[in-house]
């Protein structure tokens, strides 16, 4: 199908907004409590570690996006370097599965926050499962109803969540003067060991992965040569600062025991000391809007990735089929996400998402290194970014294996499955 190109250019501000919207979705609401449980008072440092890796990777994405602006993005970069053989197909399959994992992560956050606001059955655990399953199916229905509606929901949600999160930070810092008793938790004696800080940063790396969405808009960006790097670094830089400030406010607002007890909805709990129940409710509603918009956008994006991979003959042609005018991959993605979110806990899902994206980003950075002459870029930055991503990938697997063995085994099984599926497919149906 021929893609329709619009003559309307998007501004640098629009491109930065796309990146911020992609990152500040469900991730921060889902993984903040998990980050504090792993890094304790060093949570802001954990977010900084993850942010540095995101910034380095953004350099590779910026350079590759300028070189390949048409239908840019991870799938295109991998094809340019590796063709559409078993390795490229396995990585692209992993990208699709990582989107499924992200969908499960966002719906898990929606379920946890939703169950705090509304009681359906009187049992929190059942309420969470109902919320987290039904929201994916509702998003699937909206995607079938109108892609335009998905875009409108995302545009409104980005503005709402940013205004409220920035207000949350402002109120939080004011709250330190009223309730300073927990500020000591931020001091270095309450930080975990460097390896746990790094591991905590890598588990929550999924909160940053959305900047890759900028690649899909580079073809329409005004003055690409000058603005591409600004778009990536502007979006990632803003979000790194935002996350660090949110982490400071959260750790400084609540005792560690309360954070642990409210791990799945900690951002709402952190608003309570200063604003009381109304603060809790406002942040909970913000989390629901945020995660819902992220789920909507991820269902749409993952369906397109799935379709593109099938068009490139890296998945069976069945995935090119349409149901009610949309790729059948939308339904498959939704069903797999509902299954995943109900089978695994938040830490396992977050680990799987982070491991998948760290491996993919390591490869994209390596592609930047291999093509540095054509890209007119600094090869040492690409190489350093690739090594950091791969070391973070290994660190996360090793550290999590001791405390979350099931999650790590499931994650490694997913990676093996993605490559095995591609190998079997290529052998059965030669291309």
C-alpha cells in the first residue's frame, strides 16, 4: 500500500513533544515504585544512569534518522545494515514483542491505579486484573474505530500529564518545607550499592524507550539537518530532568515502608503528605489518562511494526491480512499483552521490556558505529553507547537472576523464541 505523504511540515517543538509524549506515558507511573524498592535513596541516580544511556543512544538515532528519514526507525536502520535475513528478522521480532511487553507494563499501571480509585468487586487483586485486561481491549476497539481519535487522545493527554507532573514537582518541593522529616532518605548513606543503582536504572530503562518515536516524524521535520539532534536531545534531556525531580519528590515525601506498600501506585501516594486525598485522586486520574493514552498509541504502533515486519517477509504473510480494515496484528498484540500482564508480576514485565530494548538499542548504536563515515558522526560515541547498552543488558540479567529468576528466564526465552521463530520461518519458506 502506498503511504500518503503530507506536505505539512512539523516544527522542532512538535517533534520534541512527540518524543516527550512517547517517554512520559505509562512508564513512570508503572516503574517508579519498583525503582525506589531497588535503589532506595539513590533512585534519582538510577534515573540519571538510565538517562545517560538514553542520551547516548539518542545520538545514534539522530544521526541514523537524518540519513534514513523516510519511514525511519529501528526496523529501517536494521534493514539498512543487515538486510532481511535471520538476524535482522529476529531483532525486529524482538522489537514487536518488546512493544507487547510495554503494553502489558502500561496496562499493569492502569490496573493498579484504577483499583485505588474505583472498587468493582471489593477485592483489590481481582479489580486490578479486570482493569488491566479491559483497558487493552477498550484501546483495541478505539484503534479499530478511529486512528484519528487515537492521535487526538494522545495530544490532549500529553498536555494534561505534563502540566500535572510539573505541578506535582512544584508542590512536592514546597511540601519539603512543611514535611521535611523524610528528606534524609535522599542522603548517600541510604543509597544502595553502585551495582544495585545501575541495575535499578536498567530495570526502569523502559521509562525512556519512547524517544524512538521521533524517528517516524523526521521525514516531515522542518530543517532536518539542523533540528534532528535538537529534537532527540531536547526530548530526552527534558525527560531525564523531569524523572530525576519526580524521584527526588517521591523519596523525600514518604518513608521507604510506605513507598514499598504503595509500590504500584506510589506517585499518587507521594502527593498525599502535602495535598491529602485530593492530591492522591488528581495524580491517580492523571496516571489513568497517561497510561490509557500510552496503551492506545502502543496498540497502534505495535500493529504497524508487526505489519511492516510481515511485509518485509520476516513474519508469515498471515500478519499482512486485515480484519475490519486494520492489520490482524492489532488483535494478536492485544491478546498476547492481556495474557502476559495476567501471568507475570510488574518486576518481571519491566525486566523483560528493559532487556529487550537495551539489546535492540545496543545493536542500533553498533549500526551507527559501522556507518559513522556515511553519517559523518563520532564513532566513539556510537561505540560507547553500544557497549554501555550491552553492559547494562548483562548487568540487568545477572543482578535480576538472583531475585527474579522466573522473570529473567522468561525474558531470555522470549529472545531465543524471536530468533528461533525467524530461523524456522526462513527455513520453511525461503525468501
